[in-house]
C-alpha cells in the first residue's frame, strides 16, 4: 500500500488528484520526481490501472533511471511493468516496430548520431551548392533540426530551409537511417498515415505522463497529444521557470496549448522547496522575480550560510579561489566527499582553468562519465568534483555549488545580448538558466566573476552580470 504520510499537503493533493488531464507545476527541489512516481503508484494500487498501460516519458536516460528507482522504492517489482522511456527511445521503438508501414523495409534502421547527421548535412550542402563559409555546417544543422522538430514558426527563412530539409530526409530514407529528430517525426507521420496504428498505441496506454513539460518541442507535444487523445489521462509535470531549451524548439506556449486541447485539465502547484537553505531559496526568488512565469518558492529549511560573491582578477584567479575554497571545506570537514561539490558554467570553454587548477592540486574531478581524473591515493573520492555546463546540470543537486562567470557575455550569454529582434525573450531565457544554476545548491552557494578574461589572445575587460543586480544584499557576502 502506498504510504503518503511523509508527503506534504501539496504533494498529496497532486498524487491523489482525479483521473483527468493533470498539470503539476513543480519548482526546483519540490520533489517532482517523487510525486510523479507516487502518482503512478497511486494509479496502479488505488485506481487498478495495469502497470503495462502506463507510459512515462522523460528527456534523459538518467531521469528515466531515477523514476524507475523511485517507483521500485514505493511499490517494488510491481512498478517494473510501467513503460518508462525517453522520448527518443520510445519513438525509435515505434519506428522499429512499424518500419515496413513507414516504407523502410523489415530491417532495423541505422541510427545516426551527431557526427553522421552532420556528414549528411555536408553532403546535402555540396549537392545543392550551398556556401558553407557563409552558413557554417553547425549553424545549418541546428536550423534544420529546429525546422524538423518544431515546424516553420521555429526558424527564420523556413521556405529557404525546406528544400535542404527535404534533401536531407531523402538521403536518410534511402539509407534506411534515422537521426534524433526522425525518432519523433516518423511516429507522427506513421500515426497520420495509419490511423489504425495510432489506435493500437492509444489502446496500449490508458495513462501518459510527461516529465519536464517545459522543455518539450512541437513534435514531442504532438506525440503526447496523439497518444493521450482517446483516454484523455495525460499528466504533465514541470516548471515554466526552468525553461532553457528554446534554442532547440522548447516553448512554454505548449503549456497553454495543453490546457486548450484538454480544457478539463486540473492544475496542482508544488511551491515548497525541500532542497535548499532559506537564503538560497530567497536569492532564487529574487533572481526570478521579473520573469512572466515567476512563482515564488518557500522552505522550512534553516536559513543557512551566507551566499558568497567573489570578484577575481582573471580566470586563473577565479579558478584558484574556487579550488582554495574546496580544499578549505574538506579540511574543516564541511564536506565529506568531493562529489558533493559542483562547478557550473554557461559555456564549455570556461572549464579549462578549473580542470588545470584541480589537476595541479591533485583533486579528482569529472565532467562526463567517461572523463574522470582520480588522485593516485584515492583519498577523497573515486568521482570527484563535478564540472558541468548549467544545461547538463539540470536535475542535479549538490551540497556546495560554485556558479562561475557571472558576467555580461557569459551569463547572460553574448548571443542573447546580440538578439536585437527579441532581446527580452532571450534575456529571460538566460535568467532562467541562472535560476536553474543557483537552485542546484543545497547548503552553500558561491557566485564568482572576473574583472578581465583572456579570449583569443586578447585581454578583455568584463562587466558584472545584470543578474547580480536586485539580489538580496543581506544574503550575499562579497569578497575579492
């Protein structure tokens, strides 16, 4: 039997909500994954819905694993029958199952990753005599992906791009291959051309759940809407304040479309943060206050340590401060393991000074599961300090977090500052990126910036990030 005695009132209401379309607005640290798992457990145990009739879609494999783990803790082996999958893995499964209906033949399709897909873009560019000096392959690939995932409203000059997209997809089709956008587009085409297949899929899933709804693109929303159209039991969990993938088609307007398509939708709000100290929560609220989607958090957690804002001379001094502070926290037993610490940055190139400083001190760190450096004596941790872009850190939490590079041109990113056509939208997205960064911290939060940085052989003067303005000064301790 599902035990909800340790759940908050907000969480219990979300878990026990009626069997209608449901929108759960869950802020960072509010227990969204636990609530999602408990909702599934409730549907199985109390509403007698077979586990195999429940589909839960996530964005990342890690999120799928975490949801499965939560389900196991709540209801044991019974939860293993639930179909928990990423959007792309689910789409690929549909493509493989119905490949002949899609005109791909009986053989399983080849899966093209980023490098193979870019090679096809290069081939198309050559065939169509596109000047890749004026339109670099990376930029062209990104624009094509947005067009294919989100439609014409997602890109500039869509009519000029469409012949390129058609040629690209023709090559994939002839080679019996799929790439990541195809894993979403092909199931939608299948459902449109073969209504009987759509009906079979709808009959298979009485309940469809989506994690991180704020990051879905047009294709993902269309897939959810199609699958849930018959039983109309669609659960969307997420937070508009954490939308930060607009560059790949994510748009919180799908929140409005969901409520128009399913007008009987019930809305539940999770505002209580269980992760962070009160100081961190109040700083996060101040940071997000100007957003149109602003929904303040609250917490019963202790007030906690003051937030540190450190101003460094340059990037080497910034890295030295961070590593000095990590060593001090270890020496004073504030932290037990180095994997309780994360260094978060907006762009990958910012990582280098920190990897050098950590390596010189003999401290282990990792930036991906395959990129690990461990002390010879293994004295502290086999994993070490986490180095990550803010985007890759989403969903994670650490006792100690350093958000580095709080400067104009980094956070907010230079691309946002250059977007004169819609600067407010771009700056708001960057503000949400900063919001996600600070809400990764549980106990201690450090913000750092530099007065100068070396870029392309030149020394550049740096200005403090506009996001530092308006923060509660009584919560911030400044050092230099």
